[in-house]
C-alpha cells in the first residue's frame, strides 16, 4: 500500500516547520534581550567583576569588594568625561588617567604592593581586550 501525499498534507508539514522556526527565533530573541538587560545591570556587572577578581587574581572577598566599590565610586565622573563632547580624545584620556590614578591610590593599600601590581597588569590586559572587542564591533 502506498501513502498518497495530498497538497493539504504538504502544506500542513510546511506550516509546522515554519511555526517551529518562528518559535526558535522568538526564544533566541528573548534570551538575547534578557542577557543584554542583565549585562547592563550595575549590580550584576559588579558581581561579575568581583568574581573575576577573586578567580583570576586570587583576591579575598574583602579585597574584591573594596576594589569594586572604589571603582564604582569613580564611575559617574568617568561617564561624564566620556560623554563630554567638548573634550578632545587626548583631553579625555588625560582626565581618565587622573581619575584612575586617584582610584589606584585608594586601591593600593587594600591590596598591598605585589597584588596591586598584578591588578594593574590584569586591568591593562582587560582594557586592551575590551578595546579590541569594541573595534571589532564597529
């Protein structure tokens, strides 16, 4: 006995495949949107940074909390500089460096000399990676 395929059967099969693809795309879209929302959340970013400091630099919870809090206290000033359209790129870099130096003066006593040096090297490496990532996204 041979199964006869009718146009309705073929149309039904195509519609089911189409519905499955649409469902997959919607799930992917909602997942990526929620991922972006979480990444933009300052508390989530701070927790991720703390975990990286503990994992990659072997900081204690107290040290990592301190570094994250100190950096967070300077974030509004850095954002203001970054968004200031009247400043040249060189002026922005100079002002950002001055703020980073202020933060480092507070971070260094928390970490001690050897760990502070590791932290500075780690931060420089991560900044290079972030810049490379942004350049690739443009």
